[in-house]
C-alpha cells in the first residue's frame, strides 16, 4: 500500500505542475571528427575504462577525460574466457554473460548456455506474431535485470522473464543490419547499424542518423556510460548522444537566444549561412525570398509570448518585428507594396547579377509564367538600401497574420495602434486600387500575388483561385477589424456576392494532383484562415470557413506539424464558441437548405488538433537547427505514398503519421513532413528557432497545452 500511495502522490504532483515546467529529455549530439587537429578516421574499437570511453582510431588511441580527448596507452580489454559454443552453432559473432547464463549470437542461430545443466540450447524466439529460427545473429546483450536482446537479419528481439517480443519494420524497427549493441543503467538499449544508430526504450525506437547525430552513418561500436550517454564509434569519427533534462520554457529561452544571436539582421529574422560546413561559429547573415514572412512569424511568436507572460523583452521584440515589417512597405516604389527583402547597399553578394537575365531564363524553363523583371533588387530613394521586388502572396499572408496579432495583443498606445492601421490600410488600398493585384515597379503584377477575378478565370490562375480568394477575403476582414474602415467590409461583400470568393474558399487548399500540392500553401492557408475566422461574425460564413478548414485538416493532420495543429485547434475553439450560442440550431443560418447548418455544425464542432503530436514535435525538435542531408528511404518502418503521380520520395511511418521531427531531413514547419530524403542547406545553413517559438507560445495563448 505504501508504494501505491507514493505513486499516487508523484502522479498528482506531476499533474499539478504546469506542462511548460515539466521536464523531458532533449537529445543532444556532440560529433568529433578531429582529435589533436588530425582526422579521427575509422574507429575500429570503442570501450569503457573507469566509465570513460577509449577509442582506437586510425590516428591513434585516445581517452575521453570528460573535457577532451587525450592520447592513451590502453590495450583493448581481453574477453573473459567462456564456455565454447557448440560446433553446430558455427562462428560466434557476439556473446554476453549475465550471472552464469551465456548468450551467443552465432552464424547458425542464437544459443543459450544453462549453467545448471551445463548445456547449450538453440533459442527459437517466438511471440504471438512471429516464430523465428534466427541465423547470423549479429548482436546480443543482457540488460541490467537479465533481459536479453538480440539483433539478426530477421529483426530485433527481447526476452523478459522467459517471454519473447519480436520486432520488424511493422512494429517500428527502423533498420536491421546491426553492428553493435549496448545496454544502459537506465534501461535503454543502443543498437549500432550500418546506417545509423537506434535507441530502444522498451516501447519505442528512436533512429539517429545523418550528420545531425553522427560523423558517419556506419556505426562500428557503441557503449553507454553510467549517466546514460551513448558513445558511438563510426567509420569516420566519434559521436556522443546525451539526453539532457529540459522544460519547454527553457527550450523557448534557448531558441530566443539563438535567433537574437545569429538570425537578427537589422531586425529581420531568417536563416544564416555557415562559411564552414557544420560549424555555427562561422555564421554570417543571409537573406531569403521570404524575410518578411519569417520576421512576421517571429514577431507573432513574441506577441503571443507577451500576451501570456507580459515579459517586456517579448514586447520589445514584437515591436521591433513590426517596425521592420512596416519598413518593408514604406521603402518601396509605391504606397502599399511590401518588399521581400531589404539589405544595405554594400551587401557583399552581387544580388542583381545573381538574379539577372540568366536567372530569369533558367526559371522560365520550369515555369512558363515566370515573371522577368530587372533589377530584382531596387535601390531605395535615399540610396542606402536595396529592396527585393516580385513580392509573393506568402509575404502578404505573413504580414497580415502578424499585423492582426500585433494589433490585438501588443499595440497598447494610440501611436502603436495608429501605425498598424496605417500600414494595413496602405497595403489593402494598394490591392483594391490595382484590382486585387500587387503591382511591381515595372507596372505589372507580381508572379504570385494576383487575387483578381480575371486571374481566377485564366489558364495560369484557376488552380490558385481557392487559396487566393480566401486570402483576399482574409486581408479585407483583417483590415476592417484593425482600421474600422467601412470600404473594406463593402469590398469583401462585393467579392462574395458578385464573384463568389467565399464559395471558392471552400476549396482553399489543393489536394491533387501532387504537382499542385506544396507545403508552404498550408502555412499561407492556415495563417490567413486565422484572421478570417477570428474576425468573422456572420455564422453562415463562419460555418463555410470551418468546412473549408476541415477539408484542409484532413490532408495535413498526419504530418505532426506543431504550427498547423495549433492553428487548427485555435480556430476549432473559435467555431465552438459560436456553436455554443445555439445559432446553428435555429432557422437563421442557411434557412433555404433545411437542416444543412445544424448537421454540418454538429459534425464540425468536433475537433481533435492532436496535441500529443504537437507536444512530441516541440519536445523532439533538435536544438541543432543546421540543415543536414538525410535519407530515410532505406528504413523498414516507412510506407511509400502510392498516390498516382506522387514523388517516390514521399512516405510516412508505419504508425500512419510522419516520422518524428528529429528524424526528418527538414526541421522547418513550412516543409512537407512526408519527404523522406532531402537537404536543407547541406550543413551550410542554420535555421531560426521561430519554428519552435510560434507554435509554442500560440498554443499557450490559446490554452491548448493545459
């Protein structure tokens, strides 16, 4: 009874602790490719001496002191004498001992020696799914409590109290060409393979591959120290992987410091470039096509943070983000046209040469509607800066998303509110003045920011009409909310009644064919829907937008994208607030369609934003946001997407959802989580921590992490 009461006390204490303050374990890797300024090369053997690793490498023998590697004179440990395996077992590949029991992984099976009978017996592992006569058992090890683990070409097995549990790719085993094994005092099992390392906690496999975790994917040796640190020798260096206790709030503080230290360029937030591959100490500022959106997202994260914490730093950073986003509109050739990027006139890259005639010709080959414009970087009136033109709908979506949030949560003074009203009115008036298009400095529409009825009925625009019509309605709704200018409400009404923009918005997200489906459209769609649904008061329109959002959600709900899930959850809450007024059970909503409103509202008031996936992504997002090249196509635990016309590089975990974020090639939350192989800079770029901060603080603001 005493232990039961103790467990109850621990459980109640944990539940009473806010989720943001509960500790989880953050995996962090340290990679050693050089020792004494010499390449480590292949690690032929790694073993422990007084709980510290000793590595035998191509460049010598080294011992880890806890701070660095020093030359050592140790000799490898000599295996203890053991009872020889029977002749029929074939060559012994690995053996281990627990108490007096011996387990031997052999060419011809898994063999166990019973000291009571002094006999060897071949094990035939089986459970309720499989029965294996295993061969070529590459790895075998006992755990701290006598549990037995083995790995073979058939899969991975665990024996506890005489009962076996067997794992293949269908049960989540990522790979099975094993090279080494180690068990830790914490119950973790580490498996070295020819393509990465696997940690098994008794229930789940964690796959660690690519330069994010290892200097080389072929692991030659693995050992676990008493503190749970895994030390791994590979064909080209050494890695240690630690699980560090951390809270969500501590992780947020880490990423705020990361952004401010290496991703703040004149207030703009974007990725940075690394002059030396994988070395963040060699970072230099970089620009992207969407600096405005990335800065707006960072500003939105700080706005939500300020609303939750009232931290003065959060307001300061939100204010800074707003000012530079507004500057992007103030600096351009015409009122209301936002630039993509602003850089000093002495920027070291020759941007107008890079984006000149040859660049346009290359783009034309793959995009027949590509906009040719020169210069792409325009000099500001004061001659101090260059601003990038051909602004896209991505940028507009990011700006409006941020302006609404900043106005609602941060703009506390009349001057701050007035500044938001000014820039929102400028951009919205530009769109209305130019018949719902962004007009560039050449007097022509930009490539991706055309929201006009004529465009929607054209060969190049019909595919975009669902998303773009919803965006335009969102811009007008947000502008009306912020400014109160009646014109914006009237124009939105005209676009609905005359041009049916709200009907187009029912299919605001493309699902097929695969060529039309791009992940950043999900960010655009949900970011714009956030303003549209939050500010909409008409229950008919709100129901239509809720239906549209559910269609989009069905397409993206398996990607474990923290931002998408949080926005969906927040807007589902908004719809429920209106539903709870009872309006959908009256004859006021779609009275001509019988019980349509009631049936649809009853269906769509139910929503599951899958916050367990959000929590997994927030916790497992790596602290190391360098863009690595990664390939998961060899994994046993994936399913390739069979959709006709789909990229063969698209698939998901056997669980039916995307791989965890720390096992994917992309950590950004504006990428396709189903991409199994790819790169995001090949070690020459580091990405900004906004991808953690925005969903985290947004979820806190909307009470989704309670």
